[in-house]
C-alpha cells in the first residue's frame, strides 16, 4: 500500500527540560497507529524531502531532526560525535514512540553523518529502537575523517564535511510563529559558535580528546542493515560495524562512492527499498531476512557469501630484484626519493564527494612511487577481506610514514586501485582497507609504496628517501563466491534527487616545469525543496588543491560553497562559506545575507 502523506514542518521535539530540537514530520494518512523512523542529522534542510516521504508513503511516521545548535534547534553546537548526541537521539526516539499515532516501534535511518548519529544512538540501546539502517557512516571522527591512520588528512575532510557544516550553522531559521525571536537567538549563537575545522585544527593526530568521540558499535542490540561502498571512505568502518554487532544483521556493499546507492554511476540499487523492507519486518514483528551481499569488482557481479569475510586461504607475494612481485618470500634492496605529487590519479574515492571521483588510471602515479608487479596471471585472483603489507626498511630510508596500495593492471597497462592503507610509523605492518576484487587472467597485481597520497593526505613537509629491504603482501583469496540468487531492482531513471545544474568540473593538471600538480573541483546544483515550502534555488561548491615537487610544505587548498534559499513569502537568504589553507596556517569564513543585507559574518584563524 502507498499512503498519502501529511507534512508537519518545524515541529519541536523536547530532549530535556530546557531543550527542544527542530524537526520535520512526515505522517502517512491513516487512522491506525504506525511504526516510526527517525533520522538525526547535522543539517536537515540540505537533505531534501524525497527519502523521508518515501518512508512515509510506505506507512512509517518519519521524523528528521537537527542536532543542537543548528537552525531552529535550541542550544549550542557540540563537537562531532559528542557522546551526548547519543542521549539526544535516544530522547527523540522516546518522544516519537510516545505519540498516540505511533505504535511505539521505532527504526533509525541515516546516511553519512546521519548514519554516524544512528550508530551512536543505537550504541545507547534505547528500548524503543527495534531496527537501524546506517548507510556509509563513520564511528571515529579522527580515524575515518580528520587524521586517517594517524596522519594529518587533506582535502577530504576540509573540503566537504567542514564546509557543509558551516553552511548549515549559518542557515537561519525560516519558519515558525516566533521566527524573529528564534532568529535573534540564532544570530547570537552564530557570533560565538566554534567550527568543526577549528576543532580539528586544535587537536592533532593522536590527541586524547578524540577518544571519547569513538562509537562502540559492539553494544548495539538493534537489528542492523549495514550498507557500504567499496569506493567509500567509510568502507572499513561499515564492515567492522557489521562484524561487531551481535544482533540480527545484514550487509550490502556495492562499488559505490560516498553517496546513496540510488545515485551511483555503477550498479545503482534501491537502497531505500531495502531499508523499507528491513523496517517493515522488524518494526511490524515478523523479522527480516538477514545475509550478506557484496559486489565482486573485476567480475562485475553480485555475490552472496554466507559470512563476511568469506572463507579464504592466505597467499603471500614478495618484491624480488628484477622480477617484480613474486609468490612466496624474497628480498629486494631498492630506494627512491618520494614524490609529493602522487595520488591524484587514484580518484576521489576516499573523499565524501558524491558522484565524482571514480578511480582513474593511476599508472603515472605508480611510476612516481616504488611499484612491484606480478607477471600476467594465468588464473583469476579473487581478493576478499583485508590484505597485510609488511615492510623492512633499508638504512637509507628517512620517511616518517608509509602508504601502501594494491592495484589491478590490465593488458594495456592501465592501473586501477584495489585497496590502500597507511602507517604513521614507518616499518610497521600496514593493514589495507577491505576489498572484494578479482584480478582477471592476463592482468597483473601491483604493490605500490610511497609516503604520500595527495590530496587525501596532507603532504610531508619535505621529500624523503623511501628505502626497502623487504616488502611482502599477504592476501585473503576466496576461490569461490556464490552468485546472488536474484538481481537488485534498478532505480527509476528520475529518482527525484538533487541534480547538477551544469556539468561538474574535475580537473587535474601538472606543471611540467615547476613540477607541481593541481586539483580543481566545482559543482553547481539546484532544485532542492525543504518541507516548509522554501526552495534552495542554487547550491555552489568549488575547491582547489596544489602541491609542488620542490616545496611540499607550501601545499595549499581553498574551498568555497554557498546556498541561495527562497521562502514562500519571497525572502531570499544567501549563505556563503570558505576555507583557505596554506602550509601550516589557514582561515575559515562564513556569512549570511537576508535580502542582500549582511546579517552575520565570522572568521576563524587556523595555525
């Protein structure tokens, strides 16, 4: 049955005696009580309405709520994944369960930051929470985003999460009978609030302040459908979350970037339909089918192993003098000066950049690193789970960190990244991100070693020597993976998602005289409607990152983004934010204009 939907924008959800949060409610039009679904997020207005109407049309009272300090919500913004956000999430669930038009059975769904808050809330085990669907979420603000592997991160964190949060912080309240009062509170808050980028800049790699913000997913008791992407920056987190949860669970991992699987350019699927069916079973008492379904890259097919990781045998390859990468053990003594410009050709898959960024041919980057390749394979090599790279550094080595990648090299010499990993302690074993990839007969497996991965990582301050005495990679190989019994439904061509208003720009350029490399990104989007009738008529984004061969310490990055929002009454709100980092210093700015009149302007100095 598909229900008609009533929308209640800007409702107040009390979370304690002094604080209420702002939310939008989508209710199916029926006299019978229905189960509820909660989404808790860092900025509901920029999410659109399609996902939430979809769940309401399927018979769920769907509530999407802003965190403290955002829009019409009370309070000051907290640091990301502050444990108290989980308490607020539990209070939202309790409130929804107590409404007379709700059965009291609640599910929780979220994408990215919403998935992280779903996992954080579920770890508190609220009794009314009966099922969750986290889509590409993170559980460690430092490890997954800010400082991957204990190394200062690059454009991935500063590019989108920070700039989006600044825009949401500076987007003013747009509705309600007490609008002027709430706008006054919002202006006062905006004048003193901290920013995510300032918080991250203060806390370097390994700072003990990060630890309390890690989510312990082993405490989750709600049945969980975990959805991840092999090309998503959170893929290891989602697989680890699936492994740790002791409740009934299901896992789906496709060849996707950090975006809803409906939007994927490769093997798109209806993840919302999966979530609807999962909630339909667990919130209505019948349970849902559990299992594992993963996309096998290289073979381009879906498989359904009984467990993840699937049964596998361990196979070792080693670097050998003049022979590349060979089975078994060997020793090689080789060194080269590191190249800070390598990394861009691997794509943007480690960054939350939606449908831009599928891996490119990284052959040239491989040649700027130490790389070792097998002979063309006679049999397929199906890599599943995680790989372990063990290095013995030579005495000449001066690197202060190590990056390792596996790549699939086809008959034409094109190199596609399979998995990567890094270590902030040179010489320590490196666990690569999990993968499911078959290197086909005639292709070669390549191990690539360096000290950088620009722009995912901020480059080391100077070029170093990477010297290797021995290099080994241990793989998990699954000889068989049962094929999926039934195909996934393909999403409708018009999925109602936010569309690009013009062709996005993803440009990589190399200065062959100054030996520098530049990344340019831009995207202009439009037609995003909010529940109160307001319309984001334009959403702009652009970023540039540069690094030079001779002076990597002077690497720079600039990001700018903005919203133009129009209310039903004709009021125009413009929000703009920017970040500029040059070496060890930076500045972040944000401003809000209402009908072309500046209302709030802020600046944070970093360094």
